C-alpha cells in the first residue's frame, strides 16, 4: 500500500508528460469554423462591380462553390490569386468573392489587372457578413456543397495542397468525411 | 571575436558542469565544490558579459543582437535586451542557477560529504542540461556572416520600459531558486537522511526563492497595469499562470518544511513538494517556450525546442519521483497531533495550495486537452473561470492564515482559542461593514468576504487580540517573528487590494476635443491639448488632460506612440497614483479632426496589491536571511 | 453643466456616427451609452470576449482590426438591449466557444468546472481516512 502511494506521483507525471508530448505534436494554428454543416447565413450586400445591385444568399446558387474572403490590403491574397484563377479556368468549382473591408476602386482595379476569378463579388465594406461567417482575417475560403451547406473553412492561402487535403472530397457531395 | 569567446565559455561550462556532476555522484570523497562552482560562475558571467558587450557596441553580426536591438535603442534597453528573447534569457536562467549554487555552497555548514556532493551533483546536472539545450539549439552567439545587417530589428516597444530591466531577472532568480530545495531533497533521499536536519537546511533557500518569485510576479503585474494601457493587473494568461503555480507550490513547501523541521513529520509532503515546485518551474519554462500555448508573453518557438525542454523536464522530475518511489527510506513516524493543532492547520493549508495549483495548471492546459478530446473544437479558459475557482480557496486559505499564529503544535485539549476567535470574527465583520459603507456607496457581497479576510489575516498576524501581554513581551515576540508577520500582513494587504479593486472599479469610454469637458465620478475632465512629441526612437501624440473636483486639480498625460524601426503603435496610459485610488487614462484613437477617444478608469486600492507583494517579498527575505545566518 | 455638455456631445456623436459610417475610412472606436447599466454590460463583455486573431488578448485590450469590428458589433447589440448572455451566444454562434473566456458548463466541460472541488474532496478524504485509521 505504501509503495503504491509512493508510485502515484510518478504515474501522474508520466501521464502529464505523455499529454504534453501529444500537445507538441498537435498542429493547430487555425480556428475551427463552427458554421460547418450549417447553411450560408442570410445576407444582403451590394455587388462589388455595381453598388446599385444587391446580392443575397439566393444569388449563391451555382453550387458546389467556394466563397473566398479577400482584400487588396491582404498580401497573402495576392499569393493565392493565381490558384483562384485556376479554379475558374479549369471549371473545378464556382468561386464567389467576398471583398472584405476594402476600397471598391482598388479592388476593381486589382481584378482588372490580375484577372477576375469570381462568379459574383460581394462588397462587404464593414465586414458584416464576415462576422456572420466567423471570419477573423483574410484570406479565408469556405466550401459550400451542392445543398448550400458549409462543409469546410480554410484560413490562409488556398493552394493545391490545401485544396486536395481539405476541399476536394466535398466536390462529389460526399457526406461521409 | 567576443561572441566566439562567449560561446567558448559556455562550452567550457558545459564540460565542467558535466564533469562536476559526474564526479559528485561517482566519487565518495570531498570535492572542491566551492571552487568548481566559483569557476562555473565566472564562465557564465563572462559569457553573459560577452553578449551584453555585443549589444552595447551594436554588433549586428550576432543574430540575436540583430533580432532584438537597434542603433536608436537607448543604452539601458540595449543592456536589458540581452534577456529580451529566448536565447539570451536562457543565459540568464543558467547564470542565476549558478549563483544560487555558489551561494548555497558558501553558506552550507553541513559536515556530511555525501549530502553536499549530491546537492552539488544534482545542480550541476541541471545546469549541464540547460547548457546543452542552449549550445545545441538556442545559441545566442550565432553570427550572420558574411554580410551582417546594417541595423537591427529593434526591441519590441512593449519591452522598452523600466520594468523590463528588473522583472525578468528577479523572476528568473525565483524560478531557478527552486533548484536548491529540489537538489537538497534528492540528496537527502540518496544519502538516506530525509529528516528535520535536511528540512532546516532547505527552508531558508525555499524562502529566498519565494521572495524573488513574489517580487518577480508582483513587478510583472505592476508593469502590465501601466504598460498595456487598459488598466488590468492580472490576466490569467498561460505564462502568468506558469509563474503563479510554482509560487503556490513554493509557499506550500515552506510551510511543509516548517512542520518537518519542528516535528519531524510531513516528510513525504516536503520531499514531493520540493520536486513539484521545481517541476512547476521547469514546466513554466516549457509552456512559455514550446509554442503549445498562445500568449502575448510566449517566446515564439518551434516544437523541436519544446521537445528538448520536455526531455529535460521529464528526466529530472521523473528521476526525482523514481528516487522517491524506490530509494525513499522515510519511516513514517507515528504522528500524534490533534485536529486543532498547528500540524493539522498546515496540512489543510498545504492541501488547499496544492489543489489550487493543480487546478490552475489544469485550467491552463484544458483548451489543449479539450481540443484533443473533441477532435478539433476549441475553447478558451480565462479570467471568469480562474476567478471563480480561486475565490473559495482564497477564503479558506485566508481563514487558516488568520488563526495560524494562535494555534500550537502537538495535541492539545484546549479549545479556548475558539471563543476568542468567534469574538474576533464578529467584531471584524461589523468593522468591515462599517468600513464598506463609509468608503463606498454600495456593498458588493464579494467584497465583504475579501475585506473580512483582509482584516482577519491582519488581526491574526498582529496577534493583537490574543492576550493582553505586557507590551515589552509583545515587542520581543514581534522581533522574533518579524519575517512571518510581514509576509502574512503583506498577504492581507494584497487581499484588500484585490477585493476592493475587483468590486469597486469604474470606467467610461468617451470622445473629446481639446477644450471640451466631460464629467466622470463627480470630477470634471477637460482635454487641454494634443501635442506632437519626439522621443529617442518614437513619435508620440500626447494628450494633456486636466482633472478637477472640489478638493484638487491635477493634470494627467496619455500617449499614442509610434516606434520607428518596427512601426509598432503603443498606448502609454496616464496614471494619477494614489494610495487609495488610481485614476487611469488611456488614449484611444483619432476619431475625426482633433477628436480623440479616451478610456477613463478609477481603480481604488489597487496599489495595495503591490504593496502587499512588496511586504511578502520583504518578510520572506528577512526570514530567509535570519535562518541562513543561524546555520 | 457637465451633463448638458455630455448630452450635446452624445447627440453630435450619433448624428456624425450615422453619416460618418459612410464617409469614414477608419472605424471609430467610441461607444457612449446613456446609462451605466448598459455601459457596465458593454465593458464587462469587452473584458470577457477574446480577440480571435490575437495572441491571447481580450477585446478591451486589443486594437486588431477584427477586435475593433467585434467591439462595434458588441456595442450595436448592447445598444439594442441584448443581455450579456445574448451577446455571448450571438458571438459563440459565429466564432465558437473560443471567443468567450468563460467556458460553458456543458458535458464537455464538466471536468473543467468540477475538477478543483473533486480533487479537493478526494485528497481531503484520503488524508482524513489515513489520519483516523492510525
């Protein structure tokens, strides 16, 4: 009994160390989105190209699609822009743009200069829709499946690797993850 | 050249500590531990100076200097930048461990060769492992060659402050000081003598480490208060918790050693706490540097280095616990003490401290545990949680602390002190209620408890009601116990500060233009002007604010600073300090033209928190020095 | 005199705020309230909500763009009369439990909230047991 009691602290610390070790090997620098498995929230915002035209949830209808949150002040967004162009040009998936807290003129200039991968561009000047989506920075990309449900969110630059690992499987309407 | 010398000195120290450690365990005869330790200190001081020198001459070919300094940095910050980031702070850690070892050896009067050797050996091994880590993964002397940068990245502006020159060294001395009790306990177990003599040799050093930890943590809190610009003084940030947990365990250790020293019991408690306190120190180092926890304080590091530190942690803590499990020859002395004895009171005290420490650690790590168990969901555990759990512990610990000096050792049938306590409790409660109604307009129930505890601890520490002894006897009593009285009174003041400021602070955000006035807490607040000011490495917009009421008028300044090399913007708060109230102003943003937003706060009794910490530091320091001199 | 001035400022602020929204490039950071209950609720929320992008900072202590946006959102909700709980739920629905420093009390977190009490009871019982069996 005495020996067991003496071993208790040792056992407790072995467990602690194992736990700490597992934390070290955990890799997580992104916030998980809590909107996964929910539909895109309702919204009504002006279009980037034309402030007179309003875009709402019903306009997000060419599914499956991705919604890409970007801005001209976001340097990483420029890095992922070619990949977004590729998604459009190779008709892999529809890309909707959410221009986040940006300057309309600058944004339109950029799209003219570098190409416009977006089916539609939403102008979210104050980040209202972004907050409803749980966005906390740019770039971010949401995958919307055939039924209009958000399946995954990626924070950071969208690359081929990220696409293959996180988004590709939702293209076929897989419900098993 | 100098950086290379610094590096070589570290390598020599590495070899020497290894040889010293090995020799201490392998050889049975007396080693020249004083000389070896002295040389180790010279080597580390030399290396430390080499780094400081590189900073002072702006040697940007040294990568660490380039990352943490700049030609425009004021000279005293260049000096302090030595410990501004991971690599340099490790040198500080290692140096402080060496200083502790040398000091311990110098004052060590035990005639037991085995004992001294083992203490020396354990310390050398710890020093060796830290040096290994530094030299192989975190070398501060690495060079950027062949083309060194023209200028450095600059020291983080938040660190460019007086407190930065004192807070880290004092805190590190506290952390590393727990090495000595750890080494003593290992040594006691290995040389077969974990008993009261061992305890009496360990207690003064534990007290001294406590002293440094207290002032280190206190300075950190004070600094965060005026530096971060929004008036908070403790955030339950993982790194803060990483310093609080060893403090709690060190306090428990001091009390456990007291019992072991006096009654030769609680030996296992004392041994385990010696190991746990140092473990908590190492764990703190791990948490801060491994990158597993997000914190404004954390050093941004990679998991590989975290793994190395975890390895060091595992080796020493598991090693200690293995020795505890298998080589511990403690025979349990049949301990006879009644429920109303000092022993039982201290047992409860230590239990509460340890459970609190474990709970805080658990809460700090919980987000990671939660993420692992829920497959990715995230959660935050912050102030609301920690404040909720510490409250009952603080009340119970406070109650115990108030009766600590009244109860006696051993078994006693006398319960007479309970009657006196009840009278005291009632009179203090009434006094508290009266005080609260006089000082503040409202009674917030949480503050009643905290202020009651303050008075309770104060009365208990001063022993003013216990018996009407002749004053001369009382003076003699105080003189003998000045250390413990100061520490406990300090605790009381800290509780008072925390209680009042938590319940009775007020704040207001407002917008104002120069020349405009606003009212806040019966005072007129007028923004006099916004000036442009040039600093050595920053430009600032300084707001001059006039505060006036019936009793007095004073001016207060707050700034928004932009630092040159980094472009970082900081808020410098303006504080009108007072013993009973701090008036706190922080500048917000430029709204339109010359309108600016400000946050005004009143923080009553906040200074008592740090006053209390200062007294605890002083009390533990005095106790420790007195004990060392007696040895 | 002070109150009059303050009310005047408040009106000016509101008028400019509404128009300023369309003109201002910088989001403003000023949140006056008419009564102290709402003011306190607002301040309390700012202290208990976490900035999603910062290194461990609450909304009160952060000037990150997202923190400013969220502060504005909290202000809007408090102004609408939402309770503290409602505001927190609103944000948790969008950002998850990460955004509140007060972890919820639900099946996943029972261990967290009850651990201190349970650990204390167990160890205390063990100590008493050993003491009285001697």
